[in-house]
């Protein structure tokens, strides 16, 4: 399951990088497109997968890192939904969304590594 979570976040990152060409004027920021629709859909799926995989109360003990990895992806998702549906398409808001997304990928990677170490130690 960890590979599915990680793959969803990396796919999300790559789709976001494709959309970031709006920062250099190649496309308007926040403009609805099929690429943006896929980015939004993968973001929703990735956030749900993170909650399911890293949620507190699973067979492995939870800590601050895994709890953050479970729920922090909801923050860039909320900002992204504001960009998409709330009309907040300014460069600073989209940049904040991108930075929060990068932080979410980092948290998921760090929590995944910690989970792997705990599973190896338990085996």
C-alpha cells in the first residue's frame, strides 16, 4: 500500500510541475483544463490514501510525523480547491499551493521511510 500512496503523491507532483508553466506566462493560472482536472482528481485520491494509510490507530504506533503525513495533504488540497473554484488565481496563492504540495510530498516520504524501518524492526 505504501507504494500506491507514494506513487499518487509523485504523480501529483509531476502534474503540478506541468501546470506550473503558468508562472512563466505559458498559460493562465487557475484556468480550468483537463490537465488541471486530473491534477485535482489525483490530489483528492492522494489525500484520501494518505489518511487511510497513515491514520492513527493502525497496527503500527502513530507519532507526530505519521499524523502530519495523514492530514497535512488536506491543506494543499484546500488551497488548490480555492484556486480552482474560489477564483484565487494570483501567483502568490498558487505559489503557496505549490510549496504546501511539496511539503506534503516530503512528509509522506519521511513517514513512509519511518514506517518501513518500523516494519523491518518488527519482522
